[in-house]
C-alpha cells in the first residue's frame, strides 16, 4: 500500500512557522505591556508616597523652595505617568493588531490541516477501493473455470 503524501506540506509548514512567529511577537508585546504597567504602578506609588510625605508634615513649616521642588518633582512624575499611559495605549493597539494577524495565521493553518485530512481520507478510500478490487479479481480467478478444465 502506498503512503499518502500531502502536496502542500511545505506550505503548511510555512504557515505554521508564520503562526509561531505571530505568537512570539504577541507574547513579546504582552511582556512589554506588563513591564510598562509595572512601571506606571511604581510611579503612581512614588507619587502617593510623595503626597504622604508632604501630608505628614502638617503643622511643620516648609520653605517655599521645598514646596516648589516637591511640586516640580510630582509634576515630572505625573508627566512620566501620562507619557507611559500614552505608550500603553499605543501598545494596546499594536497588541490588538497582532491578535488579528495571529487569528488570520491560525485560520490559514487550520484550513490547510482540514484539506490535508480530507485528502488523506480520500486517498485511504481510494486505496481501500483498489485493494478491494484486486481482492475481488483474485477471488474471481479462482472460481473461473478455464476451457481446459472441466
């Protein structure tokens, strides 16, 4: 019995590799998003700590310079948070786009896998039919009486 060979196996391997690359890219983007979210959380915690430090000094006399420095520091932290949030928004959009690309890659792989399964089943049916035909011919030859035999 002959072995089945899928004609588009190379295309299937290529699409699987493409799908894997999209998965890796999506994973990298998700890792970058996680790191960015942690940085934002750290900056927000630093801002809360600064507010607590300034609030703890109630009743203390602070110089104008200290207040100005504290204000500038909190403004820089706030600006950094806003910049990272904008980057996070862009990263979310990139992740959404990469998910779409991954879905398309998955569809391409699935369609070729289904085609391979159908062709494998068709090949198996053809082989079974050919084998059955051969067996029928062999069985028929045994029972056919030739002109010299009686």
